[in-house]
C-alpha cells in the first residue's frame, strides 16, 4: 500500500554522513515536530536527478523556507558516501542527504520500484512531499520517466 496524505511516516532507519562519520537517522524522530520538504530520486548522479531535480531544490530552498518549510531533505537508495559525494559535486548546501541504502524506507512508503531492467536494482520512485510533524501533508509522485510534479517549482506552487 502506498502512503498517502494524512498518513504518518513509518519509522525506518536512514543514514546521513556527518564530519564524524555515518549517523543513523530514525525517520520517526527526524520528522517529528517540524515541517520538511522531502524529495526522492531514483539515484544520485543519474541524468534527471543531477540536471533538474536536486538543482531545483537547491535553487528554490529559500523560497520553500519562506513558505514554512524548515528543512529540505533528499533520499535515495544509495549509500551515504555516494549521496555526500553527489551533494558536494552539485554544491547542494542546505539539503540534507538521507541514504536509504537497502531501500527499506522506499518499500515502507510503498514508493519503491524495480529498476533491474536498467541495471539499477531496487530503487525509489521519484516523488516530493511535505511532511508536517511526521504526517504527510502533500505528496506528488511522478509517473515512470516523468519529471514534473516532484519538482521544487511544483512543490512551491502547491504551498
């Protein structure tokens, strides 16, 4: 079952890289008590993700925050080292990278996909959502091969 508006996010462990190394991030605690724009990409360094998705959120970060978003986070079925390298290569300052290395979060949300025919294995679908105190306030899931409703511009227009 796919998560929907009004649903609570499942409690799953993600990982982020800090100057002190890998840090576990429990989604139940991370999203509690604040409003977060969360977007997911099928993979770091992939064409649409690198050319449009991540740069859009970097570019629109201040506008999203002006509309009440306290933090912007990106998740992907990649390890935290890859996400950190991607953030540095993309100059994605201010975007929290949350690694879903085994795809547990994507699966728990019902937003996983099978990318094996592209040699990518299990991945996350492309989406963007607003999470308010652990509850999905808005959710925008892309159709396969599309990039419209999960963009920072679209999310901003819906706030």
